[in-house]
């Protein structure tokens, strides 16, 4: 058994059926070399009955209640594939993504997971805010590593569960690699999801991550940053009550983590995920080479503290944070004003450092900055490709998508 697909679903019967049919047609191995698990999170739209009727070879696991993302664990326990492919009920591998991922994992035993680039129907892409984590709808993971580090934590339900898993994978001595030419499609079918719940989970779960895994000095900094970022986004979207509930729940979890014993990451793991020293070195070299002393930092991103720290360590004067999202308008960050991107030319800066390292957003942010600023812009993330440049299958992403 080479791979085991694992899909969780809740009340998305038609979307799931179309995706299962696609996987049956396009999976590039004999049917006895792969298996497919569907975990039905207490659907009420006949999902389980339809799967059982239309796709009798699918391993169907019915849950009496909606367990969120941790429902994947029930399939992980039974999976026989050497590699597990996590998919959403509307996401799927494209082209040679699976063959390429498996071949790479076979040749690189310390790589626990290959993460792909997710392409949406409109040609845009999506990715995690930090490149060193898995992505639930586009990851191929070693089953033996999941058995070793454990599956998805039930307390996360949704949002940031991949960070929690990825932190444990890195801490166990494995690595997670992302490749921009390993492609997954995501039809992004609208769902009846509560935006109130999403806002609550975003804020709550990121605060839990900081409490659980970061040493005290970093815990304080990231708690402060993520509370501000996700809190302001929640308030802007009208989810004040959800934000207050998230903060209360995170505080209770912080006490639990303290009492149970935090799982503080080793310094090498923190660097692998957060790139604190790498970013500091990049900013310092860039500033010295360019003769830059005064900068703006672009993006109220999840990575902002690492960029702020790097600029301070390089001895740079930071004029402002520039971000055009209305949630941050008129706000401040560590005493610095947050200004729209179009105001860069009024800030009298010699360069801009882009804090955003989300692989799906970096190029777009660079383009946005180029419209308003003619000086040097430093990007802190660069794409990595599985195939050598010019190798077989290296078609433009827009064409492949």
C-alpha cells in the first residue's frame, strides 16, 4: 500500500462525491496500491449513505459528533499506506504531484512531509502563513512519523491544527519541505461555516500555540503579536464577542499548559520554523550592502515579530508598519504607526522589508509595494522547486492550473 488518502467532511455530499470520483480516475497507481478514507463528521445530508452506496471501496468512518480536524485521527489509526495524503473534501492532487512527492520522500528519509502549492479555480493560490508547516488539503506525510509524534490535537477543532502537528514533527528531528511545482487544486466550494467560530478559533488557537511551545521571552512577544493581529481582524469583522471568548479560553488553556508542563521547543526547532536568526542575517546583510539606515516594514503578518526583531538587531530605524488592510487602519504596532501602503513615499525611508512569508502572498505584496515605492524591497521567503529549472513538467503554473 503506497498511499492512504484521508478526507474529513461535514454536510458537503455533492462536493465530496465529485472529488471521490476525481481521485478514482486520476490516482496514478493500481487500485490495490492505494486506499481512501472518508471520515464523516456527523453529516445530516446523507453523506455517509451516499458514500457507502456510490463508492463501496472507500473506507467510511462515521462519527456521531462533529470532531473538527482531529477526526482525521480515526483514519490515521487504520491507514495502511506508507504515506498519508491529507485532503479537504474539495481539494485534490494535480498532474504528477503524488508521484513526485512519493519519489522525493523515498529519497529523503528525514523529510516527514512534502507540502504543495494550492491553486484555486480563479488561478490564485493559498498557503500557510509560515512555509515550514503542513497544509491540510495539500500534504503527503510519512505514516510512521504520524504514529511517532501523534495525530491532530482535539482541542484545536479548526484553525492552527497544522501548526501544532508541524511543531511536533520538527521537534522529533524531521523536516517539512514545500515545493511550488507540487500542485494541488482546491475548488473552494462555499460552506456553511461560522465566521464567528473561525475568528474565535484563529485567535484562541494561536495563543495556545504560543503558550504551549515557546520559551518565556518568545512566548511573551508572540502572545502580544498574535493577540493584536487576530484580535484586530476579529473586531473588524464584527466578532467582538468571539474574540473575548477566545481570549478567555486561551487564558484557561495557558493555566492548563503551565500546570501540565509546557512542551517548549528546542532552539533548533524554533529556528527551523520561525527563521529568527536567518531573517536577522538577511536584513543585516541587505542593509549593509545597500547602505540603508531607515526602513518601513510591510505587512501586519504572522511573521512580523521576526522581521521587527531583525531590523532592530541590524540597527535600523523603523519609520512605520505599512499595511492596507482596514482592520489595522489608524492602529499601531509596538509604538510604530500602521500606515496604508500608498503612504510609503511620505515616510522618507531608504528601503522596505516585507514581513509576509506566506508563499501564496509574497509575490502579490511585492507587486503592490512596487506601485508605491521605487527603492529596494527585501523579501524574506524564496520559492523552492522539486524539479530542476527547465526540467520535464516545468510548465507555468497558470497553464498547469
